[in-house]
């Protein structure tokens, strides 16, 4: 009986003093490369209607509220050289709302124009459901 108690006691002491060198848990967001990050791009022209402006402002606001700094939002004017260059890089040459993560591109232009002005909460939900799986 004493030997059983001694063995259990020894095992417990051993467990207390052993250095469990487990690998550090890492946050997958910290290991993300530039290509893995989620970017939301809005392409527009200089002459803009009310809906065009609403798509940009609602998208910018929703992305910031929902994802903070985890998702980047950028707007480009296709009438300017920088916008034309970025549009060419992503295969865009007209009004476009695009979510990009690596090689994956999701076009939300139609949803933006349908809901940004008239049903902003529905549009916010679409943005959330589109981006969340990419994070």
C-alpha cells in the first residue's frame, strides 16, 4: 500500500516539475501573407450618382464595423492613372465592388447597387456572409 502511494506521489511530483514544451499557439491572422489577406475594392468613375456614392460609403462603413483592421478597403477612380492600373491588375474596367482574398475574387457589385441605398442592413449582412469565410 505504501509503495502505491509513493508511486502516485512520485508521479505527481514528476508531472509538476516536467517542462511541457508544447508548441506555442499562434493566431492564424498573424501568419497571413499579403496574398491571404482580404481586400475590398470599389472602382468608380469621376462622375458619380447617389447610388454609386452610397455603395462606397456603406461598404467602407460596414467593413470597418464588421472586421476592423482585418479587412482592407480601398476605393479607386478608374479615370485616374492609379485606378486604371489597379483595375487592370484585377481585371476591372467599370463600376465594381470586389472582394479579393488570394486568387479568389467575389463580385458584389449587383448586391451593392441593389441594397446599399435602399436596404443597408441587408447589404451589411451580405458583406459579412461573403467575407467571414475568407478570414
